[in-house]
C-alpha cells in the first residue's frame, strides 16, 4: 500500500510518469508492476510496459574503467622499464590480466619481442580508448559504433540486458486515497443491506483460479492407457496379469528355456524363499510333454538333451516377463484352438543393478497373435501397422535369438533427435517346441512381440533418468503437473 500511495502522489505531482525506472530507481520492475496491477484493477491508473535493450559492463570492464585496460597498462610497464619488460615479469606486474594485455598489445602492434623482453613499437597510443569507450557505455548504456560494441562483447566486457519499466497515466477513478474494495458478497452483507453501498473489486477473468486438490495419474499409467486403447482398437483382448509370482515351469520350461540357461541364475532372477516350491501343474500330460521336448526331443525336435529336473521346474520366482502369462493363455487355447489376439501391460522383475536406465522392476508391453498358417511376413506387416498408430514409422528389423521364438527379430526405428537407429522392441514366431506340447495344431502359429513401457514414457515426458519416473525419488509435483500425453495415433 505504501508503494501504491507513492505512485499516486508522484503521478499527481508530475501529471504523467514517462519512465518508472527514473521515478523509482531503487525498485525492481516486478514490485512496480504488482502495485500498478492493483491500482489498475480499481481504474485509478493506466500503464504501459516499456522494454529497452541496454549495454551493461561486466565486473572485468568495471575494473578497466577504474584502472585502465590490460593492454594499456602493459604498454605503460613496458615503456617504464629500462631495456624493456621481461616476459616472465608480466604476470607479476599485471596479475591475471597480463596474458590478455600482452596478446592484445601484440595484436594492436603496440609492442614487439626482443629476445625474452617486450619493447614498445613506434605505434604507441596516447589514450586508453577501450577504457574511455567502457566509461561512455557505463554512463549512457549505449554506443554509436557497432564494430566497437562487437569487439567489446567478444572480449566479454559488455553484455546486452533488457530493462523493463512502465509509462503511467491517471485513470478514470484517480484519487490519492485508496479505498478498500470488497472481494466477496457475504450472507451478512445481504441480511443488513450493506452490499448496496459497498464497492466491489472488478472480477479479473484473466487470473488463474486456485488449483483444486486432487489425485493424479502417474505418467506411466497415462501412457499405459494410450497403449491399451491402441490394442483395443486393433481387436485385442487384455490378458489377466495380476500374478507376479510364477513357477519355473510357467516362467521358463513351458517357453522352451533350458534349465541351464543363464537367465535362471540367482544373479538374474528373484527366487522366493517361502514357500520354496510350487504345486505341480494339474495337466500331467502337458508336464510330461514339456519334459520330453527338453530332455530328448519330441514333436520333430531334438530338444536340449539333458536330464530335466522336476525340482528345478517347481521353484517359485518373481516373473521375469509377462510371456509366462501368454504361455498360460495359449495352453488354455489348446482346448478350443481358434485365432485370437491377446495383449498385456504389467510389471516384471529382474535381478539387475539399478542405474539411470535400469531398474529391478519395470513394465513390459506384450502382444500375441495366434492364427492359422501365418508367417514372418505377417509379423513384419503387423509391426508396421502397430507402430504406425503411435506415429512411429520407418522401421528396420534385425535377426536375433530368443529361446522361445524362431525366427526372432529386433525392431529398430530412426530417432530424429539422436540421429541414429534405436531399438524399440523384440519379436518373433513362437517355436513348435513351445506350442505343440500344449496340444495346439501344427498350422496354428503364434507371433509375439514386446517392448518396455518406461522407454516411450521417458521420451514423451523428457525424462533422462528412469529413477525419476519410478521409485522413491519420483517428484510428486512432476506427477501432478504433467498432463496426459497422446501417442499421435494414426489410422492405417
């Protein structure tokens, strides 16, 4: 209120204030603007913002104005020294600015080298032009010679700043007295009739209201929902994935992953201590088929040729992929084989070291298509259609190895920002050694693919460290303030 009163009295004395920076030199523009906004809401003043670009001196330039430029001071020392100034003594005479002064004096042709000493040339100036130019800029915040300004800026002696001030005029309700305006119409005012005489503050429709306190969806859930809608639009059914603990049988053996595979080691997988063992599968024929195809081969396969362990297959693990759920769904499909499309998006767990791009738990997006006599060409064609709905085009495929798919393909897309091909998923045709033991017919083939949910979420929200997206380091403000994203779905 004191500042508002000062503005009103100054405006009353002058009639108009052409530049608030001159009228109130000790105040920040933001302080003046806040006071003016309050007065303008009462129609007591009108104001216009002024923006002027000016030159300001750096700390080094301020020292040059007081003590002279480095090159001119060096020239003075060279001229004063009998027989010239030793190069080794420049630092002691001028301090940190000695090297700059020496280089500039050489460039200007003021000095030359005679052995290990510096001597003056015949081009010695009589005035320190640099210091004089800086003094002029300090006083007037401008200069008439663009070449001089460019040179001083290159030497980092000046910088351009934007000065904000305000031109102020009297408003329709100008007064030296500031009335306290009412902001709320209360029940008491209505009852006693005081609202008839009260003056209310004008409603500002440009002001943001207070944000309501509410919950917010996590960015991962927002992107997850976008993927779900794409799957639904392409005729997929969502698989139940609420079972985080699986037996080694469903997590590995049914997927034709051998029991000696490195993925089944303690350093790669979380094993459950209590209970230690899972119940045997109810389908004993299927259990026996899986054992046969691993040990000695079956269904036209030679298998892995090792002694399959029933104890190993019943160990309980935190699932390492949602493909364990896909295996269960395909086994159930064997009772009534038909074309289906399944998908799942849920958490999986790997015993990995945590860093900026890896966590011990993350989300896997998986899709499975079962149909008669489909081929690798159908897989590639579907990948093009699926990713194009997210705006991801220009795909490349690279042969890869997975225990439960053959052939297998890694999927790459060109990343404009990084300027290189980036892997965005893995895919393949499920092996007969996985499908036929379930009782599925030979010509019912299954293609599948998977990708991480975290990677597209990090790209969409500009997150570089995965620990800022998931875990105890996540900022609640980040979750609350970021709107839902869209994957730019395109119809194909």
